[in-house]
């Protein structure tokens, strides 16, 4: 990304289904002293409380969740196809065990002390509005059986997009 060029999300065409589910994204949290990134393919973009918002769904077991829960700010970044292997690595290994930025060949960059990969072609800087843990009593039984056999539940993070930058 090299220089962070803010732009208005209303100025670009963007298909969130393609962005999340086909391209995948990196969710990065923490700050300069301690940060981590993980791959997500479930998420969304929309409008809430008249704000432009993003949502992500993070399972309890993820190290990134600890960092998301200990601060308000995080980033969602999209990368070109040439970084698919980096995204696979960040979706398999845990930041508890390795420095994923280094292992994946990604360069940590920071804006407002929010980490993001400098290689990204689109970065959304997010400020948490609400974190909603999904609990068994709220979920349809079928979903529970299909997605939560091991009870590794998702928390939904709904966040205002406070700044976006694109290359
Ligand atoms: C393509 C892909 C999509 C993923 N999407 C999600 C997701 O939306 N939510 C989630 O909790 N985990 C998701 N994961 C799994 C995490 O990225 C993975 O568990 C990761 O190692 C967690 O890293 P961490 O422990 O450093 O936070 C995905 C993995 C891949 C490969």
C-alpha cells in the first residue's frame, strides 16, 4: 500500500460476496507492540446506525479474538490473488505459535496504531460497535449440529469503518 490514501467507500464498486467469500480477507488486531492477523472468508459490509459498517465472525479459539477483545480497533484487508498462499498460511497457523506476518512474507504497517498488511489492495480500518457472542440457545439446532459440534462458538463483531484506503 506504501502510502495510505483514504477514499470514500461510496466512490468504488465492491461486491462483498466476492471480497469475503472468494478473495478472503485478513483481520488484523493489536497494536505496534503486539499484533496478529488471521484469514476470514465470512463477513459482510453494510449500514447500521447511519454508519458504514463491517461485520466479521470469529471463533472463540482464535488468538486474534484475544486481541480483538482487548481493544476497539482492527483492520480488514484484501489482497491480490498472488497472496493466496499467504492467506492460506494465516488461516492455518496461529499467532500463538508463529509471527504470521513474517512467515507469510507480509509487511506489518500501522495506521492509528491499527495493524494491516502493507501488501493489501484495500484496507478497512474498523472501530468496534458491538461484539455479540453466539450462544447455543440463540441458534437453530441444525446450525449447532453443522457448525458447532465442538462448541467453538462465533462472536459477531459489528464495527464502524472509520477509514478506508485502496491501492
Ligand atoms: C479461507 C479461510 C477462511 C477462514 N474464515 C474464518 C472466519 O471467518 N472466522 C474464523 O473464526 N476463522 C476463520 N478461519 C480460520 C482461522 O483463520 C484460523 O483458525 C487461524 O489459524 C486463526 O489464527 P489465530 O489463532 O492466529 O487467530 C478461516 C480460515 C481459512 C483458511
